[in-house]
């Protein structure tokens, strides 16, 4: 659940926005002044902040630099100032977006979603990650805690890659043989068991990987982590 922090001296606007975004599935915290909101940021850990520009005491423009000292989460200015100069100044001050009052809550929701997507780390298609194990598909290397390389032979790497393709699912001896040698015979089972034993011994040297490969007796193996 994403967390929104709403900062506005207009309590009616706060409650209206709170009701709407709670229905949208957000966890909401509301503040009627910037000073209290800034103090609460380390505890609330918002994913996005809606910040009114025109407030008594510390206004939005003054609050933003203080907010940036604590968090880099998206900040969207809400303001009645609609001149081009005001919008440009708002964005240049470090705000991620700027929306003019009165605004559509549906549009505001869409703008929040855009900012959250931008801040959400995108998975690297070249990495297969099962912390503390990471497989770099481009490099054909395996790492412990992302930095320490686990030295595997080509066959061991291919075997681990196959098992991690469908975690928590039994990979049969036949599937392993076909993937590694493009053919499987019953006599290959012994060779697969020997390769698996070598792979396990290498992984068992690392905390958290001791039991990541489980034997499905008579069938094959499962990667569990």
C-alpha cells in the first residue's frame, strides 16, 4: 500500500482528498501546516507528498527544500496560482509536478500514479534475483549478496539457471537432461546427480543457500529460497 502525505491549511480540502484517496487504496496522513508534516516525514515515510503552496507560516515553496533534506519521494504542488511564471517557478524549485486548484481528483490520482511509477525501481531483465543469490544472465555469473561471485562450472551454471527458471517447482531428471544435453536417457540420471551434488556443495558454503535445492526423490529437484 502506497503512503500519501497531504499538507494543506484548508481542512475541508484535506478531508475531501483523504476520503477519496483512502478509497483508492492509499494510506493517508494529513497535516494542516508544513512544520508538523516535515517533523513527521521520517516516521510516516510517504511515497508521495501533496503540498499546498499558499499556506500561512512556512509556505510550500519554503517547505520543499526542507522536505528534500529528508526524502526524495515525489512532491506535487497544489496551488491556486495559475500563471506560467508560477508553474515554471514551482517546477524549477524541485517539485515533481504542479496542479492548479480547483482540480479533478481523478486527474490528481493519475498524476500521483505517474510519479509513483517513475520512482519504482524497474527490474533488470538481465538479472535473476533470489536474495541472497543473484544470477547475471548477460555475464553468465552467479553472485552472493550481489557482490561476491560464486564460482561455478558451465554445467553447474546451466543447471542452476534451469532450476531457478521455475522456483518451487519440481524439475525432472528428463527436463534437466534435455536442457543440458538436448537428449535424455535413464543412464544420464547418475551424471545429473553428480553435477547436482557439486553444485550443492558450492552453494552450501554461503549462509542462506544451504538448503535452496531440494531433492524430489525419484523425480528430480526443486529450487526453494
